[in-house]
């Protein structure tokens, strides 16, 4: 079990790096799909079966297909490096690495390797459904408006000029 | 265990439900309207907002001395603070609807979706003011933000509108990522997404450890983006300049009110045990925000961009209220709450005049377009003068009351340096607002295209003018209202 | 069992890679994908905490984040398509019609 986690973790970091380093958007998108699927495996290992399934179907499936579709539609080619991106590299990357070290230090301080997971953990669809329609029924309802806005927005912005 | 579908819970979100229903009604009836009847969409939107506001006023009188109602398992709080914020949001949205009708005709973008999106944005903001659970707050924030992105890019054919939408969207989505990461760490530390529980758990921890620092900083960075505080303000000038002017007016006011309500909930109700830490952070950010906003506003030539920076400087003042609040000073939050009310009216008033500069074949968003306004339309020029005086904080306008309470709370808590700095920047602000006054009154420009005023703009300008002067001259009832709004907050 | 700190380490690394990509990349769609990476890093942290705390709230949060991500993708990609129709570009640096 553990070994599977470390394999997935290592591959997902490499794939994530590929998302960022690739100059062609399609390769980035495919790498991102790989990251998403590997994360789904890790979710399974962490006992989140329902979310793992959703991750593959909705995230890796629906959302990323949308990305790939738009990349194809707009025929997005390789990007050309420029002066300003070099500036950003000097400024942004140290900042980001500082953040990484800070959080790692905090996390390792806070949760020493011995931190035990909670015993008897029921994350089946039934338990999630109960929670969703009891405690979280309000965000669930607001989400319906959110999705309507997304449809509306996509139609308003992407339809052709009359 | 919390029971299913309680009636009281749904009664508590009645204003939101009403506004949503009217937004849906607009989408349905838009198809039936002829092109020349599109103004009826605005009417439907106003009626919906009116119903929402009426319901909220009823809540206000009924809440009285109570602590407020907690519904949906503690995820939703209906207290005087929430009602107060929601009322400002609804009024601001209503004024924007009034300003939009004529403007959209000129832009040739008079679609029903525009008003529906405005109302949906208002619904998101209302939930943002009431949410006391991280999940509700996140969803509400995203609902507000998505509507803002779409509205910013609403003029599909305009390059500037597209560009503004892309920049706004990318930086907004990035800030959501930061915010979400902060929320995840906070959940890990506290073991709950409920703000009250988070506050309790944070208080139980011996002293702020590195992880809660990281959680707080990422969370606050996300919120600083939303309120346009330095160093996370870069999207503001571009989004303000490129968006349709009525939407610039909207995003400069209503989302600011909602974001600050959200900010108050997070800082006062959630992160109160860490107040010493966030006070430190807020001082730095507030000073940087005031400095950049005020200094960058001086050199602007585009009036919408100018108002972008002016908004940033106002955000700096608002943040100062948190500095005082962290010392346990209730007046600090009261000051923020009053400032938001005042700011909503004076800023929308100023935008009401700017919107009139957009005429057929004339974009009218340069400061030069206001030149000689005194000779062309004296009434407009005097209105603009009053709003600018208020924005600069000159008595007897409302802007003075807003700034006065911020200064007062700073002095009461002994932050004299900050108070002096804030007064200093108020003088700088006077200078750059005066630049516009000089352009309006001193320069003489032949009249090119006549300014035509629609009914909606008339009403909106009237309301904002009356409120700007009324709050300035007779502030007592508004101060009492703000005190009442702050009362239920845990401080 | 996998130690919590190891999962969180993975989460932070993914988050930082996403943030670095946001700063470095110039293609709008790639930048957007970097943001998706950041959201996923946060999701992983939620799931990990949820497992170790023994409460389901974290998983519910992820559920909502996925919905939000879908909505955001729809709107974001529509904005990008509208931009491409007018400008024929996907490079952030070409968006300069509003410089000082």
C-alpha cells in the first residue's frame, strides 16, 4: 500500500513538472490528466473512494476534455520565451521556493511521522450523501446557481456576434 | 445530528431566494421582449431587488436585541451585521441597474443576461455576508467572482473588455487557489470548517505555531486579492479600465462591501485568537496599499484607471479599521462598516457622472473628456464636485464621516503614527481629486456631443447625492445603524 | 499507513509547482492549467486531513471544489475563446492595449 503511494507521488511530481515545463499546451494538458488520475489513486489509498471516482469522471474526464478541446479549437502552438518571463523567473521562483521550505518546515514540525490516522473511517457514498444533504445542503443549493451562472457565462461570452 | 430541511432555515435565506427567482424570471422573459423593450429587464431586476430589500428591512426590525439566527447547522448566520451588509449590496446593485439601462443601449449590448448576472452576483455576495462556514464562503465567493468575470468581458467585440476579463479571471482564479490552500490548512489545524469551531480550536492551541501562520498568510493573501490590497492589486487598474463602465462601477463597490464583510467574518469570528499576528500583517499591507493607491492615482490620465487606484487607496483606509479592531476596539469595525456605506454612495455617484460621458461615437473615459464640463453641463459638474469632495473626505460630505471614524479608532488604540500617515495621504488624495475639478471648471472646451440623461441615471444620481449629503450632515441615525450592525460580532 | 506529513509534502510540492507555472508561463491556457494544479494540491491536503481527523467535511469540501473548478473552466475557457476571436493570440504579453 505505502509503496504505491510513493510511486504515485513521485510520478505525479514529475508529471506536474512536465505541465509547467512543456512549451506545447497539449502536452501540458495530457500531463495534467496524468496528475489527476494519480491523485485519484492516492485518494483511494486515503479512503476517499467517492471523491476518487468523481476525480476521474468529472475532473480528468469532463473538465480536462474541455481544456483539450479548446486547445485544439484555438490551435494553440508552442510559446516563445521572452524577456519578461526571464524577469519573472528571477523574482517569482525564489519566492515560491521560500514558501515551499516554510510550509515543509511547518508541516514536519506539526505532524511528526507518528501521527496516527483516525480509526474506523466511513467514507462511503452513503455517509457522504447524508452529510451533503444535512449539514451542507446550503452550499449544495448555492452550487446550482453557480452552475447556472457558468452556463450563462459561457453562452454570453462565446456566442458569435449577431 | 442536524435535521433535514428546517422551515426556519429557508425563511432565513428568503431575500436570496427572492433575488434568485427574479434573476431566473429575467432569463425567461428576455426572449419575449422586443429590442426596444429591453429596458423592462432592468425593471424586473429592480423589483426583485426591492423585494429582497423589503424582506431584509423586516429582518432588521425583527432581529432587535437578539444575537441572530444560526441556520443550516451553523453554516449560515443571519444577524444584524449580515442584514446591514446585504442591504448595502442590494442598494448598490439596484443603483448599478439604474445606471446601466441607458449605457447598455449606447454600447449596443442590451441583453437580459446582463441583469440576470448582476442579480446572481448579488446573491453570491449576500451569502458571502452571511456565511460562517468555509464551504459556504468559498462557494459564495466563487459565485460572485464568476459573475464578475463574465460581466467584465461582457462587451464581446471590445478588445479592452476581453483583455480585462482575461486578466481579472487569471488573477482571480489564482487567488482562489491561494485562498483554498489556506482554508485546507485551517481545516487541518482546526478539524472543522465552521468559523466558530475554528476560533475555539485556535484559542486552545498554546501559541501560534508555524503552520497556523502559513494557513493565515495564504488565506489572507487570497482575500487581499479580492479586496485589491497591495501587493495583490495588479488586476484592479486593468479590470477597471477595460470593463463596461457600469460594471466598473459595480465591481468597485458591491464586491468590495461583500469581500469586507467576508473579511470581517474571517478575522473577527474565525481568526480572532490570532489577532496579534494578523494585526501585524494588516499594518504592513494597509500602509503599502494607501501609499501605492494614492501615489499611482496622481499620474493617471484615464478616469476609470484613476478610479481603480482611488479604490485601492480607499481599501487602504478600510484595512486600518482592522488594525484598531485587533486591539479589541469595537469602533474599528464600526468605522469599516460606516466607511463601506459611505463609499458605496459616493463612488457610485461619481461613476454615474462618468457613465454619462459615454455617448455615441465617444468613449469618454479620459480625464480630458470631463474638461469644461462646467460650461457644457453645470449641473453635472457640481454633482461631480460634491462626489469628489466626499471621496477626498471634506466635511460636510459623507466621506468625512467615514475617514473620521477610522482616524478616531486609530487614535483611541494609540496608533498615532498610522493616524498621521492616513491624514497625510488624505492630503495627497485631495490633490489628485482636485485635478479633475480643475479640468471640469477651469478648462474651456467646445461642446461636441450633447449629454443625454436617461430616467435611470437621474434617479441614481439623485439617490447618491442625497445620501452623500445626508450622511455628511446628519450622520447620527447611520452611526447608530452601524453600531447595531457590529453588536452581534464577537469582539 | 502513509504518514500525514508525507501526503502534505506532496501537496505542497504540487502547489508550488502550480504557483511557479503561474508566474513563468506565458500561454493563457497553460497558466490556467497551472491554477488547476494548485486547486488539486489543496484538494489533496483536504483529503489527507479528512483521513487523519476522521471527519468527512474535508471530502465534502473537495466535492464542492471540483464543481467550482468545472464552472470556472467553462467560464474561463469562454473568456479565452472570446479573446482569441478578437486578438488571435494566447500570449499574456500581447495583452497590452491598456498599458500606462
